[in-house]
C-alpha cells in the first residue's frame, strides 16, 4: 500500500523483502538512483518522507481505533 502511495508521488522503491530469501526485510526499503541530480534526489526523498509520515499517521489511527474497540 505504501509503495502505491509513493508511486502516486512519482517516487518508487523496492521493498526490502525482495532482497531476503527468508521472511525478513519488512522494515526495509531500497532506493536506487544514478541519473538524478542532487536536487532531484532531495526532492524525491522529500516526497518519500511525506508518504512515510502519512503511513505512520494511518498506522497510529488504526491502532487507536483498534484499542477503542477492545475497550468497548
């Protein structure tokens, strides 16, 4: 889901799970860049950071909703 949101911001990455034979890498991403200028790389990182922050907000919201349901 986060990758789709990143692509909508014109930034892509490879999920870390692609680089492990076992069930690892869920907390990792791999960025690849060789042609962009330093300014373009900074802009890409800024866009990716925006996506990551939104994802973290969604996780917090979901967790608080689940906690509220368990208290009912």
